[in-house]
C-alpha cells in the first residue's frame, strides 16, 4: 500500500469529466483501489475545487465534491504546524507558487510516496517526506 497525493486538478478532471485527463485519472484511481493505496489530498484542495461550482451555483457539483472529499475515501490533510515547517523549507525556492507549496507540504507531512500533479515543473522539485513527484501524463501505477 502506498499513500498517493492528488493535486487539485486531478479531482477537477475526474469529477467534471474533462476528457482524456479524466479517463487517465479514473484508470489511476481504479489501479489504486486494486493495490490498496491510500488517496490523499489537502484541505486546500477542497477550497480550490469549490470556487467555480459555487460561483456558477452548481449545487450538484458542490455536493459531489463534498461527497468525495468529505465523506469519501480521501484522506484530507490539514495544514498544521509540521506542514508549516515543511512549507518554509520548500518555499525558499521562490519558483514554486505558494498554493503549490502548501500542497507539497501537506503531502510531505503525510509521508506520501507519490505526488501527482499536472504541473510538470513540480516534478523536478525535492520535498521532505515525498518520495516521488510526477506529472499526470507520466503517472502509471
């Protein structure tokens, strides 16, 4: 069993059926289930995925995100003191945007084996507590 952290965009692709990326994410999720992997993300993801559905008053989508992230199989990692320590260490690299650093710090705090994102730049970063960072197009389990 591995702990696998999904960046926000993977949830958007999957729950909003974003074509090829959605199919790739669905295959990853199926493979994770087969392997018994733990799906993780941060509480920041919950805030990020709700912005547009709330803006567009898409209550059905708000409810689907809530079911997935609050009541589903996802381990939601809060930004706590340990995350703040990792955040400070990673944020020294000013080329990474603050929201991305929050995500990476939460993944590091949870000891995630794999961090999957759609941001290719992040795959070249080293984060304490995270074994591997890969872009979605190279994520195969």
